[in-house]
C-alpha cells in the first residue's frame, strides 16, 4: 500500500477502494512505514556525488 501511494501519487481514499482496508488501517501502516524509512534514511538516502 505504501509503494502504491508513493509510486502512483494516489491519496488514501483510492488505496482504501483498491485494497478494501479501512482508512484507519491505511493511515496507521503508512505512518509506520514512513517512520521506518525515516529511521533508515542514513543508509537508504545518499547525496549525489560529483
């Protein structure tokens, strides 16, 4: 669901209809994944060199 929202620039309501999950569930897991990505930012996100 996270990649669907980010990759396709879709709002939670579209994801709600696509995956038939409650808005609360979508919001909860989206926030959890965003937090995890934030925690890994030093390992996952690099500045361009050059």
